C-alpha cells in the first residue's frame, strides 16, 4: 500500500514554490499526495451583511494570517466547524460548512 501525504500551502507565493519542490520529492520517494478538501475552522464571528461566518484554521494565527469564510451553515461562535474548502485566495479560504 502506498503511503499518502498531505501538503497545505494556503496559496502563499513562497509556500507554493516550496510545495511544488516538496511534491516532486514526495512522489520520487513513492508517496502519493492527497488533496485537502475539508478543514476544521474556529468560528470567531458572523457577518450578517454577507451571511457568512468568519474564522481561522488551526494553522492560522489571529490578526496575522488569513481568514476562512464559511457559508451554507448555522455555526456557533467559539465552536470548531468542519468546512469543505471551495476556494483558496492569496491569503484566505472560503467554503461550505458541513453538518
């Protein structure tokens, strides 16, 4: 059975370059890459104008890193919400909440 590896870059330009190099090395070593489609997000606030919750992943520092925008769910502020990532922007992510 081939071992599976996940690489998360969150679209930072430098990280994308490094990730491409790492992906090649991972493949050469016989591992298989797995795409990240779901992430856990700490819900921090709700924007009623946009009807989205805003939070951050466990990899994001408050007030430094990007945010995750969550739609299509009823989340609770302060809880962890599982999110299916649908878009990755330069610094932020957006996706749909998973029940």
